[in-house]
C-alpha cells in the first residue's frame, strides 16, 4: 500500500488547530464580580463587612490563597501584610459564594483603597 505524503505546512499547522480547541485557564476564568468591604479581622479567612456589591452585603469570610493578587489603589503590588483592620478593600471574586455562616468568597484580587 502506497502512503501519501503530508505537506510540511500541515504538520506545523495541525497542532495549533488542536490547541485552539481546548480552553486555557485564562479563557476559562469567566466573569468576575466585585465588592467593597471593610476589613474586620485579618485571620485566615479574613472577616470583612461588605458595604457595596451587586449580590452581597453584611459580614463575609474572605478566603485568600497563593494565587490571590494584592494591589494598592494605584495598581502597584503589595503584600498581604500591608492590609490592616479598618482598611477599605475592593475584592474581585468569581461569583461563587459558599453558603456558610458567614458566607465565604475566594478572593482572586484584593485592592487596598
């Protein structure tokens, strides 16, 4: 049986076509939501009082992790230790709220105002 030769450009292009079909983590991130809160306790998880949000209000636990981004009001990176009780922060999260008491959200980004 005689095999046909595959043009070289197809060998280069086919892997790119297949990788375009599978989402990367950046593409899967989906919508994000924001809330403005006042830090009440710095233990893990943070205890915050939400003062402005589309779908949330009152006391929340704010779960942070190694991938949580911390920024100051100008967008410069800061450390978690730069946040203090009484600070106003803007929290970006993926929209999921864990139904505990108080409810919990996992912070993707925290901006100190």
